[in-house]
């Protein structure tokens, strides 16, 4: 299914103030892959994600989603295919009630009312938030907001899900539930995160960014065991791979 | 455009608005009908002459009945009224100062026109404010906005009004955190001046504009075309028409017949 | 300087609603036609920002009091006149519905007083004229200061006119003017300085935010016609409504009677209010144009009061007792109905 491919070719982006945020990024993500994008603060993770559905347009190089390069003409199609979950759910939930918010995308897609309400229910059921349907988003907890933000995107039935820091600001239980949810998805997943344990749980493949450059691209477990590479990129080994700090067992080196 | 006590006011606002999530016969009335009745109520109340006191009292029936049927607790509404009362008190207190002509006697106590109109202002104030608060408590702000839009207000206006309300609490919390952070590191008046203030506001403003950009992006990602379409369509039923007709008839009756005076005269003649 | 429902007459309220609605309709059309969609979310979020910004205070040197941003002028500089007017209107809608600041009927007055002057007078005609593209910091500072002061002075004067026309409050016109204008001079200066300081910071950090609106000529020159036509229609409508009411309520138009709008951003010291007033009273007594009633010359005033009494036959000594008894019974009946309904609705649900 070629329309689920995400391909970046020599992607470069320079912010108006001259900061070089992305510098010649190359990758190819195929259907059903789950990919973590990791790197220190300011490495370019969010900027990269913003390119994947045309929120930002590259200075040079290109992003292709499926058979199309992202241009103003293909933008509506791309945004239907690529669902984007923002870092702060408050930015994403702007409608009066949860139901309205989840329905926002489907309504704008021009779907008939029955289809809209079916999709709203299905998306909410998937994230386990059907009971919140009539609530206003500003009276939800952080975990609930995150779940709804994901539902708003799922309701558009994208084939590719792009998420920016999905586990930030969640309590351990909500984080665990989210990880379980993400593992169930058969979408192509692209997740930017600092939560390396989550990356290990959810993503088979990892891209490491440093100063706007792609410095590593490979299997998550392999990369996350490479201590020197990680430390060079302002990262560290996931706690799970570090061994027990009390008894010292399980240490790798 | 300033609020007397923003923190307390925002807290009350959130509390009163949360009653709109409940369900009751009043909650189920079409928001447009409630909006129209509220407007009619306020216009009726303020249409009296400034010395009117007793004729205003039957209007208490509207907030009382609405509170009773909607199940909205009277406490928070009354609290909000008391919070705002100093404001009305301050506005009205000039009347007894300037208008000292005796207009009536209660027993041997001479009552000046100023005191009569002062009491009248307080009653008007309580009635109009409680009607507006009850509209929100039984309907919810967003639904009132939606109703306004359906009644012909420009969509751009309604949309940004909804966005305003949505981010009110988010930004107020940010401002609260900033103030707390400043207060923890300032002593007496040092650091509370305009220099630090302007940095705080400037910073908050820049962050707010960034947030607005992100919100707009989030909207565009889901096909925003300048309009907020809501799922639930409003249907104006015959109950809603009856709601408007019933209250209008009552307001008209209250406005044309001074019921308390009529009752009073009746009691007096019966007493004799 | 919010006007409240309790202090205005329906004629003034309706008339100002008409004026405000026509300006808002014009602005909304303009915003949706000329500005890209991104402005609508930005407008909403900036409205919320103004609320948040009002929660942050700064201390004013040598006064012991504190001030904060009003926001009208800042919104005009960031968004241009039409969008700023709509945002100010939204802020006032929220305040009217929740904070008992103003009220639904007084909303038209409040939006006009606090929205029209900064957005359509202060910003385009004073700020833009004085500051040009705004790149000169000194010029910009004075432009903002003058624009804020003038807008607030005009707004405060509109408050006086509207309350006077409503005739619910007793504060004499002259006294009211002398109370409102100086207070709002002080508020205007605070507002101007605070706005200028914030604009300076934004200008330094992210010039593109302010420059966008500064370089475009948003002065509503070509588009002024619909505004004027709208205002004209609204004014005629107001006049019609007012005169209709005047015929049914002769003293609704007592221009000699004025009201005060209430607690201000800068609070006058509570103590000594009466001293200030008697001073102002003495001063205004020399202004014959204002129908002022000095307490020393009670005789003519008393005559006038008699005339008023005649129009209000309700207030006669003999009937007041009946009124009080009736009022108590009415209240008890109303509360009784409420009690029964509540019990009944609890049983049914």
C-alpha cells in the first residue's frame, strides 16, 4: 500500500530568525511501521513532525506522503492521511464539548451526520472515553485530555499517526494506558519523545536527531543500548536497560 | 474592562457554568428561548421609573422558578450576587446623598426619594444579575454563544468568542503561576513595579501568540475553514415557544398591574 | 467604567445596542473579508489573554495603589481596529454574563464606550498619526499614551452622557463629569504607560507581530462610509425609541439627573468621599447650565421634587403601608411557589 509511505528527501528548514532547524534529513517509513524520533531539546524533533503534514514547508528537499509530494494542492489529502497529535492537548481541543471536538475533523471532511456520529463514538470508544462525550474539554484531567486529543485525530481515520510527546505530563497509570493503546494501533506511528522507555515499548525503529541532522536510524533496541551515541545526543539509556540501581544486577557493561 | 477580583470571579464563573452540565426541564429548553426570555425579563425590570419598588417584586418569580425547576443551587448564585453587591451599593448610594426630599412615611419615619430609588436600584441589580447568571447556569456559555450565532450574530464573532472562553482558564492559570512566581521572589514593593510587570505581560503575550499559532495549526490539520460547526442541531419545539409566550405574558402582567399594591389594598380593606 | 443594567433606561440601552450592533456587524464583515482565517483563533486567544493579563498587577510608585492593563489599546495595536473592536466586545460579553460587570442591556453602552474609542478613534487617528510605522520608540511611547488617555476620556464622557440620559441615578451631570474625567485621566495614563511598555517588549523580541498591523494602513478611510451610515441609522433609531419612551415616561429624560458607574480601576480613597463631593458641589453650583440643586437653596429643588411626585402618584404616604404589606406577601408567595416546584421536580426526577 504505497499511499502509506512517508519519505523525506534532503529535508532542510531554516526558521525566519536564521536558526537551521533541519539539515538534510533522509528517511523512508513504510506502512505499519512504528518509529520513535528522539533527540535532545532543540534537536529538531517538533520541526520535523510539523513537516509531515504540511504545517511547515521545507526550504529545500521534500516530504512525500504516499504518492504525493506535500504541496498546497495535495495538502487536504495529506492532512486526511496524516493525523497529528499535538504536544499540549489544550492547543488541540478548542471546541465547546468533547463530542464537538472529535466531530470537528469529520464535519470538515464533509461527511454525512450519521457517519460523523458513528466515527465520534468509535474514536471515543477506542481511547476509552465514550463517557466523556458531553463534557467540556476544559474540565478534563490531563490524561483524559490526551485521550480525547488522540480521538479527535482517529475520527478522521488517518493511516499515519504523528505524535509529539504523547506521554508528557501524564501520571504513571495514564502513561501505561496510553502505551497499551498505542501498541494496539495498526497505523503507521511516528512519535517524537523523550520517554525512551515508551519508545522501547511501542516503536520498533528509532531515528535520532542532533542539531537538525539525522545521526542514527535503526532498530530501537540496538540504538538505545549504544550508550556513547545516546550521551553524545543529550540522551541516556532507558532506565529499564540500565539495570537495578540498588543491587546492580542486569548492568550491561 | 477590568474585573474587581479576577481570581474569585473566575472560580465562581467556572462553578456556575458547571451547573449547565446537569439536566432539567429548564436545561432542555432551547437556548434561544432562554436568551429571549432573559432579555425580555431584563428590559421589563429596567423599564420602571426610578422610584418603583413594590411593582418590581413580582419579577422575583422568574429567578425563583428557574432555580427551583433547574435544580441549580441558589447558594453560588447568591454568593456571586453578594460579591457584586458592593458595586451596586456604591452606584446607588449617591441617590440618598443628592435626593433628600421626603416622599413617604413609614409610621413616623420620613423616607426620602433618594432612599426609595436606592432600594429600587438594589432590587433591579439583584434581579438583572441573577437572571443573567441563571441563563449561564442552565445553558452554559458555549451554548449561549451558539444560540447567538444561530440568531444572526456574525460567525466570526461567535467563533472567536468561543475560543476566548475556551482559553480563559488556560491563560488565567498561566497568569496565576507567573504572579505566584513573582511574589515568591519579590519583597515589599521591590520587583513589583512596571518594569517587571511589562516583562511578564510581554512574555505572556508572546507565549499566547505562539499558542494561537499552534491552535490555528491544529485547526488546519483537521480541515478548519473559518467556521465552527457543532454536532447537535438545535430544534425549536412548541415547548420552547410556550416557554417564551408564558413568561412574556407574566412579565406583561407584572408590568401593567402593580400586584403587591393590589394585594396590600385588598388585605387592608379586608382588615377593616 | 462598566455601566450596569440597574442604572440605565431601556431607551438608552436599546439605542446603544443598535449603535454597537451596527459597528460590530461592519467589523465582522471586514474581518472575515479582509483578514485570513488565522485571525479568528488569534482574536479569541488574545481576548483570553486580556483577562489573564488583568490578573497581573504592578505597583504605582508613590501612590500605594496598583494598576493593571486594560487591554483595549494593546488589542488595537496588535489586531487593527475592526478585529480589536470585536475582541473587546467579546471580553465585555463574558464579563456581563459572569461577573455582573455591566449587564446584558448595558452591554451595548459598554462595548461602545470601551471598544469604539480605542479601536476606531485612539488607534487609527491618534496612534497611527503620531507614531507612523511605530519604529521610533519615543514617538511610539507618546502616541500610545495620548491615544489611551483620549480614548478613556471619550469613553468616560460617554458613560456620563448615557447615565444622565437614563436618569436612574441622582448624581448631577456636572459633578459626575468632574468625578469621571480626572479619574479616567489617571487610568488613561496608567493604561498608556503599561501598554507602551508591553508593546516595546514585543517590538524588540518579535517585531513581525506588531509590524504586520503597523505597516498596513488599517485606518478605515475608504471603509468609513458604512460605519457612518450605520451610526446614522442607529442614531435615528435611538432618537425614535427615546422619544417614544419619553412620551410614556416623561421623567425618563431628566437630563439633570445622572448616575455614577461605580468602582474604578483606580479607587478614589473611600474616606473623605463626602468632603470631595461637597467641594465639587460648591464648584459646580457656579455652572448655571447644569441643573444642579444646591442644598442651601432647597426651595426651587423642592418644587421640582413636587412636580416629580405628581408624575409618580404611586408614592403617597397613605398607600406606602399597603405597598409594604403587599410586597411581603408577594415575596412569600414567590418563594412558596419556588419551594413547591423544587420539591415537585425532585420527586419527578
